[in-house]
């Protein structure tokens, strides 16, 4: 009898323990415990390659031809003054002649184009002697500038067709004048004008039109300057 009670009691206790174990398992399955957060990968932004702007070339404007500066324009056999005061010089252009050769038969030069011989009077109104300003006595056009031909001009004195002296290195005393010639080597098919620049660098540039060289009278007979 006592043994049966003991067995019954043990069975009751064992059944309770099982019920308790079963309840504890239910609490673990509720998911009330702390959850470990899962890191989410963030996609890095992809850089989009942008083409660099293309530079647009700007066309430079076409250069425009600048005409020669204006100034007093003179004619043949007209006497005029360039500059003032102690830099004043008077000119008188007497005539033009063209030739392919200058000098004597034994001592001469041939032009690359055509020689233009300018017969002129050079007057010195200054108080002191002065030398012909060959670097201020220029022949040119819109595209060319020509200076006195230093090789051909001295040969004027050897040429039988003209009786005058070269003015290349001529010195004129105060209050005096001298008639002579200078020579330029020019393109026969181009038109030119003489530019008289003031020797002191101040004052107006004067001009005298020559025309097309091929239209100038040829140097043929004896000319007295």
C-alpha cells in the first residue's frame, strides 16, 4: 500500500517536470530575445565619365590693308618744304626717267627690275650745311618700300645720257641748293609714289605720285641737270 502511494507520487512529480520543461521551450521560441542586426551593403555611386567640352576655334579676322597715311601731295616742278626750323628741307622734283642700265659702257649696273632715275633740286634753308637725307627720301606703294640704290646712284656721273651729279652723299651749304639725281630699282609693272619724311622725326610726310614705272619716259638722250 505504501509502495503504491510512493509510485503514484513519483509519477505525479515526473509529469509536472515534463510540463515545466515543455513550457520553458515555448518561451524560447517566442523570439523575444535581442536580434543581431544584419548589415546591408550600400552600393557606391558609379561615377559617370563626362566628355570634356571641345574648344571651338575662333577664326581670326582677315587682316585689312591699311592705306598710307594722308599728307600733302605735290607735283613735278613744285617747290615745297618738309619739316621746320633747323630740320627744314626744300625739294623740287624736276622729272623721272627709266632705264634698265645705268653708267658707262665700261662701268655700269643692270637693274633687277627697272631703274627709276629721279632728277631733283635739293635746297637747304637751315643755318648750317646739311647732307641729302637719303633715308627720308623713299619710294614705295602699299606693299613695298624702296630706298635709294647705293650701288647704282653713283654711276649717274658716268652715264653719257644725263649730265648731272648723284645726290647720294651730297652736302649743301646753308642757304644753297644743288641739282642732281638718285636712282631706285623698282618693279616696272607697279605704281609708286615718293615719300618725303621729315628729318627731325616731327612733322608731316609729304608725297609725290610717280605712276607705273613702265609708263615713265626712257632715258635715251643727253639730259642736262
